[in-house]
């Protein structure tokens, strides 16, 4: 299978590229720099990918997006978060539209931020979107990707939770205070964290590539979400560090503004449709997931 990955040099994309190649697939990634490598396709949205190039790929995996979990959300940062997802996906779909031979499947990332804050409610894929900034971005992001269905392309949307893996992702920022012996929960610690191991993230994407029955929206989260306090305790245990120093909500809000509010709320997501589709999680429990990542 010939696969194109946008965002292929990112945290999830890099791991996915390795897994796909190990399975015998031909993989190319998009890059903004000029490149003559057959493994790289130069693409600078809002320009379109040439139709002849699109026609060479059986499958496209759209993972492009500026990092969300880093620093205060300034106006410029929020614009990068939105444009790198919504506008880039629009350009990708227009490229597919213009191609004579279209891919058989498009797998496009989204995030559980789609739902907005929901307290203790269990959230499946049928819950309606929230109204905050991230929810708005995810809603528009998905709307653009789903337009591929109009051209006969099987389309899969994966709403990612917090992806746990080495060498990147949100976890690398979380472990820093624990290594300095000052780790602990954020605010009250009662907010829910829906997480997923990197290997299950790439595993389900590969599963979705091969299974024609897989289409539509999927919560890409492990079946056992935890509260932030439970996560902090498990992380401290995995690192052999205490989890005794909660970060007051007022400090988070003052330091990170709107992003701080996001860290103090959460979603209790369940991967109902992932399980119904027949995918079996390699890491359904947090302790096992953290041990595999950190030790």
C-alpha cells in the first residue's frame, strides 16, 4: 500500500511511519522544504498537492497540526492551532477533489477537545460538540475532512486523547516536575484525563487502513480513563517519585490563561466504536501503559 502522511515528522506521525514501513508499506510524508527524496512530498498549504501526486497514493493519513500542549494561547498561537488543522485539511481535500484517481481511504486526526468540558459524564462518539475554542477547531477540522466522503473516499476521524509515548507528546512535559520531586495533580485533580498509548494509536490507524468496515468517528482513547489525581499518582509511581505537590488552579490560570482552564477541565471519553469495530487495546490500563513508556 502506498501511504501519504501529513504531519509525518511529528510525535504520532514518526511512530506511525516506522510501523507502516515495518509492515511492508511504502510511506511518504509531506514537508515544507524542497526535497528530491521519494519519501518526501513538498507541500506548502494553502497551495494544493498536484493531482498526479495524489493519484499515486492508496491511502492518506492526515496528522498535521501545531502543538496544542505548549505554552500560553496567544492570539497568534490560537490562529496557528486553527489554521494548521482546518485550513490545511481544506487544502488536502481540495487536492483529493482534483485528482483523477482518489485514495481509497482518508484517516484524519481530531481530538477529544471536540466535546468541551463534561465533568464526570461518560462520553461516547455520539455526544455533541462543545462550545469552547478547542471544540470549535475540532468541529471545523472534522467537517473539512468528512468532505472526502463526497468523492467516494472512505473517511475515518480519530478523536485523540492524551497520547502517551517516549520522545515527545504531552507526557514529556508532565514528567519534568516529577523528576524534580515537585510533581502533583493540577488544581483539584478531579478532572478526567482520557489517555491512550502511542502503540494503540498507531495500532488502530493501521487497523483502520485495512478494515473496510471502519469509517466515521472514533474516540481514540483507552477504555479506562482516570482522574488527574489518579494519573499523577500513577505517574509518580512509575517514576519512583512522590505526587505530593498540587499546582493551584489560580497559578495555572495566571500562567497559561485559556490553556490553563483546559488543563483544569477534561473529558471522560470511552472508545465505544473502537471496541465495537473489533480493535483490541494492547494497553487498556494506565499503570501498564506508563511502565512500558518510562521503564
